[in-house]
């Protein structure tokens, strides 16, 4: 099964780079520039993994994470956070958010691949997608 990854990042150049890098390792990729578009994508399709930028317009990534957990709780172990903020982690974050892998920008493609492969290995051990398709 080809893993499907949702990239949520407001930087178009980074979204395109991540998309190309993930397709090169055999992933299917969908993208969203903000949390509202990502929510729409998640209503329309199942994903195996979400790459989530913590600094999004209109809604922060940590707030969006909490919204995702309310709507799609099975995504809890299927989210990789991205940020350029080395002090991104907040004391008020729920444990589920603190457990997410974190890619600090700028990261290398090798770091991206290793993080994605590890996260996908964990999700594939469950043998199914997150079940976040159309309601």
C-alpha cells in the first residue's frame, strides 16, 4: 500500500520541496496551506501521516492538533511536527502533542526521510489507515 501523507505548511516553496522529496520515496502526497484547507482534505480522504507546521496563518499548529484529536483521534500517533522555533514546545501542550516527532527547520532530506520512515513503520504496524475519510 502506498502511504498517503498530508503536508500542512503555509510556505509554498517548502510544500513543493517536501512533496517532491516524499514522492521520490514512494509516497502519495496531498498538501494544504492552512488548517482550514487541511481540515477539508481530511474530510475528503484518508491519510497515513500528517506533516504539520506549528506556525500557520489563522490557527497555530498546536491548536490545530487539538482540533484534529477531537475530530480524528486515531491521528494522534500519525502526526510529525515541523517548526523553525527551537522553543516551540509549550508547557500547556497535551501529552499526545508532546509525543509527536519534531523536525526542526531547516532539516535535511535525510532527516525528513528517516523521520517519515520511522513514523510510517509505526502506523503500518497497525495495518490500516487512520480512518479519517469522509464522515
